[in-house]
C-alpha cells in the first residue's frame, strides 16, 4: 500500500470516528412542524421539503411530527392550538408560520417559556422572529413580494389590478395585497383588495363567480392577482366566463402545474415564487442542527423568495416542477 493510500484511509477512518462521536452526542430532536393542508398545492411542496428533511433528522436519531390545519376557517386560532399540542407532546423544537400574530403570539411565547425553541417559517418575517426571540425566520418577506408583483404589473403598463384574498385577516396575505397596491402605485397604477369569505378558499365556483362579478362591474380592471395557486385556477375560469381572457391579465402568488402551463401558453402573465420546498426542508434541518449541535445560520432572515416566474424563465421552472420541487 502506498503512503498516499495509507494517509487517505487514515483520514477517512478519522473522519468516520469523529462523525460517529458527533452522532453519539446527539439525543435526537423531536421536531414539531405546524403547517397547512397537505392537499393545498403550496403546502404539498412544503410537505415534500419537510419529508426530505426528515431523512436527515432520522439519521440523527430524531423524529418529525407534521401538525396540519384541517381547514383555513380559523387559521390563527387553529395554528395556536397546534403549537399548544406540540408543547403537550414534548417537542424539543417547533417550526411554525406566524399567520395571525394576535392569535398565535401567546402560544409561541408559551412554547419558549416551556424551554422549547421556535423557528418561524413561511409567514412572520424577520422583525416578528426577533420580537418573539425565535431562532430565525425562513421564507418570504410578504410585503416585499407584493411590491415586486405590483411593480411588475405597473412596469408592463397595467393600471388597475385587483388582489383576490380568500383568507382575509391572515397577516401574510394582507401584506401581499398591500405590497401589490404600493408597488403598482409607484408606477402610476392602482390596486384594490377583493376580500372573500375564508370559506371560499378551496371553493373554485365561489372564487370564480366573485371574480367574474367584480370584473364585469368595473371594465377598467385589467389585472387580477390571487394569493394562491389554487385561487389562480379559479380566477382563470372567472376571467374566461366574463369574456375577458387576454384583456385581464392573471398573476398569482405561488404556483402549481396548471399555472405554469398557463404562463407557458401566454394566458397567465407571471407568478411570484417563494420556493416552498426550501421552506419545509430548511425549517426541519435547521431545527435539527440547532437542537442537536447548537448550529445556527448567522444570516437573518433566511429568504427563499420572492422570485418572478414569467415567459423568460418558464422552461427552467417547468423542469424543476417536473421533478417535484417547484
């Protein structure tokens, strides 16, 4: 055996021993992740990231428990109750979106008072994470995403855009619509929010009918952006039923395969992407690293968006979607 091969084998053995010692020091994290419905097109991607991250946690002797909302009728209160469930189940760390701070902050503070560190992901932002003493925030800055969407509309000549909100009261979605309004306003346009009852979320007929009626009631509207990919599919139906396909340009926060196909075909202008797979994966793996090894990313927040998907980058995005990551 050459000296080079001997040194390589020794280095590999030393690394393996060191890695094994690190593994032995870790008790294994009990990670609780609060999230949306797994059949929601957006949270299906988040859940895939969580599932992929779970493989890392399991390799370190830990477990991941996904605590899922059953619907979005009482999103803040239900999410708070799931945080309390995680506390009662003995979680060693909790990852949770801060959708409705007024309803959720008390439960998050209760977790930390019980010695359970918290990571905010998907909703909340860096300021809220700092206020609550969370490890970090992973995701989109929603107002910034809204600004990007509004600016895109405005820079492409659109003057009157509605922001369709099927979960009014959720802070992240209110921030999106406010950002759209401010972003297009800087370009000389206007945007108003179309708030629908939370029960309309997931009801394609209700969303389509509401959008159709709004568009027919105001012929000056030439853009419509939805707060979710599923609502965008309903909006496309409403626009078509109003006979305004081509005049009213559709966009969405987040995206699914149908929306990407519309962008490719030219019947949807763009989508605002926040890379939900990364949010789920990073929330789980960062929680695992923090609990087991005291590791934390120095950058705060850890931003996964926003990014604009339009005709310029649709082919690359479709390739990622085909692999299940976009």
